[in-house]
């Protein structure tokens, strides 16, 4: 099992991401409202106030989508998100990473597992 973590910069695409997850058999996710460190520093710390120009036009808030998935779904998640968000290598599309999950309790089994 793996934890798929998506930092979604474009909140308006959240519904498409969740619908896509369902289409590839991922039936559970937790969505957390989040704010990037740069926005906090630029707003609240005078030393970093000069960074504000870097964030003009960027959205200050994003969504973090957490989902425990089977290892074999990793490539499907990457393909799906590239289709919805565009290349994650492009600045501002989001961040995706995976972490190993040693044990998880309280999850409904995914279909076919």
C-alpha cells in the first residue's frame, strides 16, 4: 500500500480529480485545506515581504488530497493527474508524491482486492 499525496493548486479541478479517482477504482480520499509556506512568509514575516511579487497571481490556498492506494494503482494515478492537471513538472500544476504505508486500519477494501 501507498499514501498518494496530491497538493492541488487549482481548487476548481478537485471534483475532476475525485471523479477520476473513482473511475480508476480509488474510492476513498481525505481532502485538507492547505496554504503554501511561501504565502505565509510573504504575508506575515517582514523579512520575506519582498517575496510577495513572486506570488502575485498565484492562488494562496490549495487542497491536499490524501488517499491510501494499492501499489499497482500508482501509475494510473500519475496518468490520470497528468491528463487532468497537465504535466506536474510545469510550475503551478500541483505536487504529487507517494509514501509507503506499512499498515492501515479502518479502510474499506478497494474493489478487486
